[in-house]
C-alpha cells in the first residue's frame, strides 16, 4: 500500500477529511486508463476519457429566436413593409430583397441582408399584405448569432466529466454519435459472516438477511460500475482464500462486515497472507471501522457491516474513490446549509451524519439513528452533518447532503 494509506497515531480517530484524502491519493495512483467507444444511448453515468472539442459552430448560422419578421433595420422607415419570402426551420433562405421583410419562424436561418427579427406580437398585417411594426427595434434583436453556444475548436467537456442526460444531449447537438469513455470499474462485492443469508431463504437461528449486498450492487450499477457479485463468505479460511483468488480481475474488492483480529476473522487472515491490511478508526458516526488494503495487488475497502454504517461510508468515502479511479476530479457531494428543526444537546467526538429530511425549510431527523436501522435512510432524503464537538439549538444552521446527489 502507498504510505499515504497508513493512519496516524495508534488509537487515534482519523478525521473524515483525512481518510477521504488518503483514499483519493490511492485512487490517483491506480487510475483506470483503458477506454472504449460507445454510442450515446449506452453512456448514462459513464466518464469521458478525452476532451470533447467542438467540430462546428453552434448554431451553424444566425437564426431566429422568435416567430416573426426578419428585416434590415436600415430599410425600415416606420412605414409598412412588403413580405418577400417565408422561411421555415430547416429551410435555406434567399437573399433579402431591399426594402422588404421576410416571414420567419423560430430556429429558421436569418436571410442574408437581414440584421434583426421583430416578434409577430409587435407586427400588424395591413389590408395590402404589408406588415406594420408597432415597436422600435435595434440591430441584432431576436437573432441568435452563429457560434453563440460553441465555436469550432472550443473545449466543450473535459476528460473526467461524468455524463448525464444534459452532457449527452450537448454531445448530440454537436453531432457526436458515440464518445470515448473510461471502461467500467470492476467491483467485486462480498459479505462476511455465517449469520447472513440471502433474501428468499428461510432464516435459521441467529441469522439475518443480507441487505448490504443489494444496496451496494444497485448503487454501484448507478455509478456505472461492473458488479462482480462474490456472494457471502462463510467463516472458513480455505473457502475465503479460494473465493478471493477468483477476484484477480477486479479493480476493487468491496466487503462488508468485520475485519478484525478475532478468531472468526478469516477474511482478514487471507488478506494479511497475500496482501496488506490496515484498520482505520474514523471519527465518523455511523461507520467508525474501515478496512483498507489489497489482495494480490487488488485494492480492498472493507465497510462496516451495520446497514446505516455501510450506507454512510460508501457514500462519503467509497463513491468518491471509485469516481476518482475513473478520472473524475470533483467528487465531493453537494452540500448546503439549512436550519436545524431539532435540538442536539450533547457534543460528540465524531462527525455525525444523521438520516434526515427537509420539512418546511428545516432539517428534521429520524427518531432512531441506530447504525443498524436502514429504514431511517428510506424515510430520509438526505444526511444532516453535525461537526465534532458541536451542539445544536433549534434553528442553528447545519450542512445538508441530499441523498439524490449521493445516489448518483
């Protein structure tokens, strides 16, 4: 592991910002560089591999921003003008005859010789089919100039841009049918513990259903990752070794559940045998324990097993790591201040991320903030951040991170 991945003093709690910075350093040195050309329809959520530069002016010619009449302002004396042509969008205009105007529709090319467009609401058609304009005009009025949006050679989207509907629409407007994007990160998801069973299976004594795998696999797919479902690791060392050996093609092994020095820590044993493992204690709640290391050169991030802890640590640490692996630079989540609609009387020594939602302009929080309660996140529409050592009175401003941004 890069020395930057090692925590500070033994027993101290690592600040969230430090943990994120170290993960991003690790991501930078293992950046995915392989790319592929794909059609726009397949690129939602993917990351641009190279700069997108405009190959044309947009719009390619001056066009009308209104339904109305195109004219040369110098020809208008205030008297009604005859209409010499009609121009629809997608139609090439003729040279405007001197002393005339042209009926024109939104998006249609402005005819050569015209320098403004008057909207039809300010035009009156006289009995002799001439048009009288009722308002003063200026040159360039209601004309979208050539290259108003883009010009040939202009940088439009930088490499590392994550593509959404708007970015894909912009590419289409420039005539791009496909783009070069970073290949999908291959993420192997595994859960640990004999207590876990998959939904649809009858529960035995002391067993619980594995919800973390469903959350993470769905989330990773939203992030444009290729998910390798490694299932549940039983508490058995030979099986653990064999399962990990099948994951050498992964870009990241993402586990949930305790990796420690306990008697049943077979995942930790296997990782220490053929890799490196560091246990970080984070100043974050929920989600204090985080495992960072590698197995046969494959990076490993181990999230805590409680569902809310898994959610918070994936959202704030693993998601930025995966985006940076693909070259995305701006990986910080959206955050904005809102008034607290609750009281927080006791300061803690860890940064707390409370499941909450906005109600009447204030942040309210779920009644049960236990790290084992996934229902709190289903009720919430964001995370309310409470800094270490801080108490809150009703109305104090707190940072709010919307789940819509975190979920990608």
